[in-house]
C-alpha cells in the first residue's frame, strides 16, 4: 500500500509543470483581472501547456492549421482528457469530403461538451470559427431525450428522427441510422459509444438497452437516451447567425497561437470561398451554401467580391456570404479575455480590431527548443552538468511509468543522477538530479527566466527510437561482428 508521500509523488508525474512557474502565475493573475496578453518568445511546445490549466473552466485555443491543432491536442492530452478537437470543414467541397462522418461526430461531440460540461478546452482553427451556425439555445432545443415510461407514438418518433437527420435502414450499421421492426426501434446517435434498442409497449417506452453492433446482443439496461442531431442544420437567414465562439461562456479565455498566421489563413479561406462563390452564382452557388446569410461585417475585399457576385447573379438569385469575416470575429474576441502567443514577436498589427490599449500587456520571454542529443551523448552530459551548476530544474518525460523507471535506471548507469518519482530512486538531499516523469510530450523546451529545462525521449533518442528498440539494434550489431 502506498503511503501519502508516495501517492503525492505518483500524482505529480501527471502534473503540468508550467503551473508552478512565475510566468504562468503572472499570466493567470492578468487574465483573471480581464487583461489582454501578447507574449513573445514562446516556443511552440510551451504554448499548449500555458493554456491548458485554464481548461478547468472553458478555454478556446485557435491554431493556424489543422495539423498544428492536432499537435496542440496531443501535447495537452499528456496532462488532461478534457481537451477536444473541433475539426474545420472544407467549405467548398464539404459534401465530397470522405471524412464527413468523422467530422460530424467530432464537431457534435465538442458541442455536447460545451452544453453539458463545466470546463474543458476546444482546440480548432480560425477558419472553423468563421462558419455561421445556429445558436446555442437553438442547438439545445434540437436535442431529444427518450425515457423509459414516456408516451410517444412510434410514428411520431420516426418523424422526429427524420427531422434530426437520421436515415432509416434495414439494420443499423453506422452512426446516424435507425431501423424499425414491429415495436422495436434501433438507433445509433453520433455521440453514443454503442447503439440503443428502444422497445415499445403500445405507445409507452417499455425499455431502453445499449447493444453490440457485431453480436446484436444487449449490453446494458439504461433509463434514458439523449439524442443529438445526426447532421448539422446550419442556420436560417431569418434568424441571427452565431459562431462557435458564442457557445463559450463570456469568461472563457481565448488563446491565439501565432496571430499573424491565424489571420493569413483566415483571409485565404475567405478569399477562396468568395472566388468560388463568384464563379458559381445562381443554382450552383445555392447548392453549396444552402442558406441565405447577411453580409454584415465582411472585410473590404469580401464586400467587393460580394457586390460582384450580386451583379452576376441578378436580384432574383442573390446569395450572401455564409462566413463571418476575420475582422468581425476579432472584434468579438476583443470584448473577451485573450492571450496571444508569438515565437518571433510578429502579429500585433493583425490583432488591431481586438486590441484595447488600456487592457493590453506585452511581455517577452526567453524560451528555447531543446537540441537533439541522439548522435551526441557527450553533449548531453555536458549540458546536464552546466544546467545543474546553474541551478536548473531538469525534467525528462517518458510515455509510460515503466519506461520512465527504466530510463532513470539507464541514466544512472551512465553516471547521470536521475530518479523516477518512486520509493526506489529518491535523490539525496541537496543532490541535483533529473526527474523522469510520465507523460507524452512531442518536444522539450527550456525557460531561462524560470530555470526550467524539459526534454523528451525525442531529444534523447530521436522520434522513432525507444530504449527497447535501441537494445535490440545493439544485439544485432554484436551478432554481426561475431560472425
């Protein structure tokens, strides 16, 4: 049985080390008082860890690309499960996108968390924020809950499922489908792990059970099933348009990763959409957009393009733009609390619609990426000696507890003081030592002002290597030389 000290050490291996830094403490205080932050000199691997603690409430992290968003998600998942990716969709060829079902499910899952959870962090791109959508209350009103004992005619339930975008099938095989056999309804919502089987007794719901798609056998008896729309309904031109930003509480913190890159990508998407829209006026444009929107808040370039579209289409076939402009969204972000991170210090001008000079705080920090030591073990030992001499705290992250323990042992064999937070390798009092922690980070970094040095196995062995693979490679070399 673990004692209290052992429990604390075990828990500390999954603690975000950035929360202990003065940089983060200052950042939390400033954002808590409603300030706007522009931090420069922050390397990519550090940015997600600065934002992650704010997921205890709600936070939104905006990236320049889908690839960068997935990197941020991976780094955050090392310390928290309450981080979700809201995938952008291709506005021009969405219906032809082979990832359509995946995108629908992931986006719906994010909206579900925003409705039901008290905190978390959504990671997405700026173009995903530009899409006009129905409001939070309208989305909440589109949900439907089936409960044991409730009265509803089977035909009414069928109409409701069709209205929510579910497709009828002979047998449910994938999300978004339902089937009816006598008084039994099988359905599979996007937000369900397993499909459910609803049995009726007359007009009353008699039982609800989850079941296996493969065996068709029941898994668990449940009292209710909350159904989310199987597709995205968009929004009506007769109603106010909303963005994903409107789903977040006003006190949610917004993080902008490289604001200049964010705005460049947003403007590219806007221009690409408008060019295609201008070339596909009339019936073609309507088939893509599907809804009418207003042109409020469009950028100067966008307004010119929209005017051109109207002239080409004629008054009877006017279609407005189904995206918010970057300027409109920046203005709304400016009314909230946000922090912008830039490695090279660029992007302040891009944020001008959001900047409130009375609330803005600019700071520059010295953070660096960690060099690769794979082919230079001697350099690693020299750097560690220097870091210990300069009183740095050195952390090494490994994907699993077993690997962390083995890695600490391996370093000690090489004459480097290292310990994994367990009872077998606690350093002596006052001894400088590498702390080997559990967590999967892609890359390490150093923070000069904080005297903090964090590295990963990627810096030690290379991205594709591990301790186990390294040992097998050595054995093969020995066998080859013996022959």
